[in-house]
């Protein structure tokens, strides 16, 4: 019977040599292998904890953003309606302004009609305010291009330049957001050359 020839290590397939390299060397003890594996697992655990904390923070941000958007939608959902309804309030104001000034010699019916319209306007404005819609009269305040629309300038010695002298129409806001700017006349420096 012939004995199998021993293959020199140079002729062994490379995969067998690679397998031998991957195997723990006799110098590594089971305790060292366990310590290395524990360190790897602790690193993975810390990575997972970091990912979890970041995802929790992202979820909290998404919830807060969604809550804000829902609140804003609820507050400003009636913006188009509010814009239309302030036009009715402005027309009521213009109608009252068109009445002749009160006079004690006027007929009683005119006095009662004026008082009735003024009562309707007060009630209407109170209803609007309860729902977050406010009328603002800017007369005497500094001109603010975010809230006012300048329709004209008028020279004035009594007011500093940039002061609103007169409001042709009031400004309107919905929960602090501008619905309609006030149409205003703004003071400018009076001509000194005379």
C-alpha cells in the first residue's frame, strides 16, 4: 500500500491558507476574544443608542411642527372670509360717515336711524373682535409700510415727517396677521421757502 504524498505548504490552495490566517492565533486566549467581542458590541450599542436618540429628536420635531401647522391652519383658515367681511364693516362705516352730522333740530327718525346703525356697527365690530379680527386706526402713529399703504403725502408743520395724518380706511388684522393695510395720508416736511 502506498502512502499519500504530503503536499508542501507552497502548493496548498490559497483559500486554505486564508482560513488559517483568519483563525485565532494560539496567542489569543478566549478571554481576549471575549473582551474584543464585548468592545465591538459596546461600540455597536453606542451607535444604536445615538441613532435612537437622533430619531426620537426628529420625531419630536415633526410632532411640534405638525402641531404648529394645525394651530396656524385653525387660526387662519377663515382668512378669505375675514377679508371679505371687513369690506362689509368698511361699507357700514362709510354709510355712517355719509349721514349728516347730528343736529338737535333734525327729525327724530334720523337720530334713531343713526343710533341704530351705530349700535349695529358696535355689535358687528365686537363680534369680529371675538373672532380675532381687529380694526386698527393708525392716525397719529408713525408710518409702517408693513401695515399701511401711503395714498398721499401732505406737508405738515405740526407733525414729524412720516406720521400718519389721516386714514382713508382702517387697517385690519386676523389674530395679529395683516388682512388689509390701512390707506393713509402721511406727513412730509413742510416747504420752508416762502
